[in-house]
C-alpha cells in the first residue's frame, strides 16, 4: 500500500545514499520527451499523475509511487498520459570523483 504523501526529503536522502541526485520535475498534460539518451544511469519516481516510458522495445506505465531505473545508454521517451500534471523526481548517478 502506498502512502498518501511521499516524503521527498526521505527519498532524496535514500537516493543520495544510492549515489543519485534528486530533482523535482512537473510535466503538463500531453508532454512528451522524445528519444533521450544519457551517459549515466537515471532514476525516476512518479509522485503524482500517470506517465509511460518507452525503452528497449517495451513500454512501462508508471503510477504514483512507482520507481524506475533507466540504465546508461538506454534511449527512452517519456509521456505524461494523465489528464493533469505529472509530478516526478528524477536523478542521475553521480560519477565517482578520483581522490
């Protein structure tokens, strides 16, 4: 069962421990981000709304509380397929700094 309100500070802390940045993004209805490709892993968590992500020949439908890891080098398209805004967190794996 999903909590009615996700604690973004706890999520940010968890992601930081896992090596990811964490930023809030809000997409209006019908927003489509076509064919993105990143050189690092991307992590997304849908907070509110409904969206789908097309990657590696498959479509993943996300609902509030769903998290998805998009591996580095994976071409993907994100669509807000809900009737309202889609609010989601996204982050990128931080590169280790040589010391």
